[in-house]
C-alpha cells in the first residue's frame, strides 16, 4: 500500500505504463501513409487536396496543424485474430486538452485520468 494525501491507495489500482498505452478507443489507419489516428476527424484532417489528387500531410505539416503522436498499443484484427501492436498514433492536441478540461470538472468515476500530453 502507498499513502498519498493521507489516504491509503492500493498500488494495483495505479495504471502501469503498458495499461496507459491501451487507452486508444478508436483507431484509423491510413492506406496512403500507413499512419494510425485516434479517429476519423483527425484522419480526415491529415489528408489534403481535391479528391482526384489527395495526399497525406508530412509529419511536420501535421505538427504545424496542431497534431501530435505518441506510442500506443493498437488492437489489430486480422482473419479472426486480434493482436496488440505498438504504433505511433496521431491525435488532435486541442481536442485532447478540451477533454482534459471537461473531465477535470467531473467527479471521479474511477476510470483514471487521461494520459499526459506528450
């Protein structure tokens, strides 16, 4: 047991680094560049140009547009098998901060905190 803030906390309730990596709720992989994204809106935002000449943003362009990436465990489905693989997953920094602020105002439901922005 670890004492924090004068309250005993079961160490097993504290998420490990691997458990924190499993917090990808939705992932989308781009067939063009192979990158993974946390959802369709961030995936759509990384694609530029008209439908006949679309291209993927470079990593520098994505960072300039307010995106960032971090290594996370991703569930990969293939022929009725599920595997977990580590991949760089891109997310919207502004959207993550908005969620962090919303959840900070809510009473704890025991789900743990959002991972720190990286």
